[in-house]
């Protein structure tokens, strides 16, 4: 078992690496001009060029992949010459980047051709100091300075050659002179839990994603806890009553539920319970982060939609497996020898019949995540599915890549759990 787990972990790492490469380059190529999407069609070419540089989109594709995966702080640290650290912003409570200059958290800015150090004080305030000896000289005789800007970028200023930079603000875009010539957006990288900044919200993806994942985990877990035991019970009942009216009712109902798409089921439930009867909320409106706990009734229709779709498929697969096991010679022999029928079913038939559905159940964890995308969009539920949908529509590749890698990790983990579950259901299976 230990060797099997080790091989599985190695294959998992290789799989995730290959998926990340394919995902990154497909999204980088397929999203089009990100600057144009964010700035709009009325932006000028100068604004778009400036914005691409601020996002690091002017860097080679392979280097952007390394930045996304392993982070950029190690590159920027070598250029700046000081350790780079993160500190919580006193207002936003999000992490800001600083250079640790002899124990002092420092950023820099350039004004009128001079470099100023912005040193953070213990109370969160900042002091500004002119740095007269900040400039370094390159082989061509140009004076330059690498530092951390107030926008969490490692930047390079060139003395006497400040560029015009178009900075995105809440009210539009502001033109800033004495701007840097090079930008490296600071991040720790996906493998350290920092996939970058959302282009849609301007906030770290990890911060915005974690709340959406929590909401989806609650929704998917409730659906899973309802659908899987119920589907197994219905499948077993249908299997031991093969050909009888009860079997026909369960099979036809399951087939109808499986054949109906999530968006049809969701709209159908909204019309009946949310609009006509008006007994349940038709949409999920989150007025606070804990709205789920304040009004759990919002979860009923989304959970019912997921349950209806997943219930039918698992129940039908369990029924087919149960029918096959009940026709096995050892089951017939046990019944002929006079063993109680329900003892044969519970102690012998059910355990063997569950070996096939266990794979389906593990796969349905992934399909459940796929169904969550549709269900969350229909009900306006702020979870991982709607997050992926909104990010994909906007072209927010940082958000899509992080969310997609999370779902791939879930898929691989459930496959591994399913393989290990076989050893408990069937003692003949051993992994060397």
C-alpha cells in the first residue's frame, strides 16, 4: 500500500504539472488582449501598452508560466538586493509587499527624478525620505534603481527617463509621470498559495477564492450527503426487486432525472417553489459573508437541483450492479441453503455490489463540481462555479487558472480515494 501511495503521489504531481502547462498556455492564448478587455475599446494604444507592462504581459510566455507557478519574489529579490516580505494592510487586511531594509519595511517612489523611500511605521503610517545615493549605473552609463512600488510591483526606474504610466483607479485611469520602465508583479506563486491578482477585482485571487470555495463546499457537501446514501438505497431496492413495479418506478424516475439538464431542473424548481408557490427563495442573495447560516432556506433549491441530477445516475448504476450480484451462483447457493434472505442481501450482496458504484461515486464528486457551475449561475449563488463562470467571461486568466487547478486537484484526489476504497470493499485487491 505504501508503494502504491508513493507511485500515486508521483503520478499526481506529474499530472498536475502537465495540466498546469496546458491550462496556462491555452488560457494565455485564448483570452485575447487582456488590456483591451479591461480598459475598453475606447482606450488608446499607449494606455494598453502601459497596462500590459504593469501586468507583466510583455514578458515571454515561458517566463510568465514560471512566475505563475513558482512566484516572482525570488527574481525581484536578486534585482532589488533586499529580502522581500509581506505585511497585512491595516485597512484592506490583505497582504502588501515590502523590502526588508535592515529590519525596516520599505517601498519606494520617484518624483521629479528623485527616489524617495516610503518606510512603514509600527502604526501603519508611512514616512517619506529622499534617498540621494539610491542610483546604480549600468554598463551603458545609465543610472537606474530597482525597488518595490506602492502597487505591489518590483519596478525599475531610470534616471532622467521616467515614462508616462497609466494607472487604473476607481474612477478611471490616471496619467502618472516619472513612471518605471520595467515591472515585475510580485507574487509567491501557485505552489505557495498565491496565484496572483484578479484582473476583474484587483484583489488577490487566493483571498477572493477561499470564500467562494467555502460556499461551494457547503452546497456540494449537502448535495453529496443527500444524494449518495439515497441513491445507493434506491439502487439496492430496485436491484433486489428486478422486474417488479417498484423497480420500474425507481428506474423510470431515475432515468428522467438523469436525462434532465441542471438548468432545466433548476428553472423548473424556481418556477414552482420560488414564483408560483413562493415558499422558497428563488435566488440566493448574500447580504453578508455568513448569509448561508443566517438564511439556510436559500440552499434548498440549489441542493434539490444538484440532487435530482446526480441521484438518477448513481441509483441506476447501483441497481445494475445489484442485479448482477444477485444473479451470482454464490448468492443463489446461500439462499438455497436456507440463509435468511435479508442476511444474504445485507452481508454478502450489498458489499460486492458497491464495488462498481464506488467508482461512479468518486467520479461524481467531479461531476458534482461541474454541475455546481450551472446551478450556481442559475441561482446567483456566490460559489466556486459562479466564480469560474464570471472570471471566464471577463477573461480573468489568473482567477480561471487557480480555480481550474483546484478542481483538477479535487478530481485526482477523489480518484486516489476511490482506488484505496477498493481494498476495504474487496480483500482480494492488493496494491504492491
